[in-house]
C-alpha cells in the first residue's frame, strides 16, 4: 500500500476555469463550445454602389442630399442612433427614411465601439431594426483582436456566426461580415455565412488599415470568397467599410466611409482621393470643376470660410464627398 496525495493537473477542466470548453479531452466536466445548427435562407445581393457614403445621423452637415447631391445609398451607423436619446426617440418613431428625408436606400451599419456590442441583446437588435426600417442591415459586429489569446477570438467568431443565424429570422435584406483575428477564423466565418445563404459581405477595415494589418487579412478573405464562390457556383460581393482609399485588389465591389466629412472638419481637401491641407501650395490655386465648386479654387474656399465659416465648410464637405466618389470609381 502506498500513501500520498492526489493532484489534479492544470490541464484538467476544473469548474472555475474559463478555458474549460476548449479542453481537448472529452470528459463530463467539459462543455464543448456550442456551434449552432445553422438555418438557410435564399438571400439576394445588395448590389453595392462603388461608394456608399457613411453619414452621421446626429450631424446634418453630412446629409448631402439636402444640398442637391444625388447619391443613391448610405450607411447609417446604429451606434450613433443609440448615442443620443433624442435621436433614438425620433428615428425610432419616424423610421430612418422619414427622419433623414432620404429617398435612397439606407443600410444599417453594426460596426460599433466594443463597449456597446455587449450591451445589445438579440431582442434589442430586432426591435431597433423593426423601428428604424432600413433597406438592409449588417449582422451584429463582434470584437476580434489579432493579439488576443485565440480562444477569445474563436468564441467571438462562433458568436458572430450564431447571430448571423438568428438574423435569418428578420424580414430585411442582410449583409454578412468578414471578421476574424486570423485567416482561419475569417475563412470559417465566411463559409458558415455562405452555408446560411449570405451573398453580400462587408469587411470592417478601419482599425486594421490604421494598424497596418489590413493587407495581412484582406487577401485571404478575398481568396476564401473566391474559393467558396467556385465551390457553390454563387457570386458574392464585398464592401470595405471604414477606409477612404481605393485598395489594389480586384473583387472589391464597394467602399463606405465617413472620411470625406471628418477630413473636411479638419480643413483637409481631397484631390483624386488624396487629402491635402487647404493651404497646400500644390493644390491651393487649382480650380475644381465638380458640381459643388463650379470652378472654385481651395483658396476661394478659404476666403468663403473667413466670411462665413459654415458655408465654406459645407462647400469643402460636399467637394470631398464628390472627389471621393470619383476617386473610388476610378477606372470604372
Ligand atoms: Zn470640387
């Protein structure tokens, strides 16, 4: 007979351990990560324009249609609707179309700050979409960081797919999301959404672009879409969300951003998709023939700003919008 103490190794799935579902050996302690059983629904492509401006629902200077600029579709970020109680109340009772006075198509963007993501339940999303009445909606965003431990981004990726499945119940056209902390997660999320019938995708790209990570993930995402397209004999569309520059990839069908407005607020002027300080000698005395400037030079926009700041700013905002549209459509 031998005496001793019994120890349980650190790899045993103890009840207090948050990694339990990921424990590689099956035991009664381990509750595997639930992968939802997925439904299927025939969805049709949204048919994105090459440039779908994002607007700020709380700032009517971005409501370009009120100034005679005619672009057929916009993205409205849900988080802005939620950020302001008055806006939420009005948009919920009138619907986005009436509130904005916009006749084109309105797509609801779910790209939002992380702290808001966890506050919304499925019922919240459904109620908001029902009240706001957009023409299409993204599925809910998640947070995946490339430098997180993998189990965190995998559980977020599973959650994304699970919500994509729940959203099939909605009677609104849907936009899937290209998300994940690495190519494997992105590929898996794309395939699962395709299994459910998703054909239009948006890739939230602003943070990846700013951190210089977009090129690590975008080529793989495009390859996954191409591969699944070949396999299922279905064509897909991909919109890059949150980036103001045309990227050197074929198979990008659209871009959406608010850069045209944000840059104007900081006095930046777009020319051929590049932004310049209004006073930059390279562009300062060059006439622009867009339908807003009608021959104005940046110097004259500065002059207008000096006598009527809001009018000058409005000119700059709308000029930037038109320049971005032209630059993104370049070569088409
Ligand atoms: Zn112009």
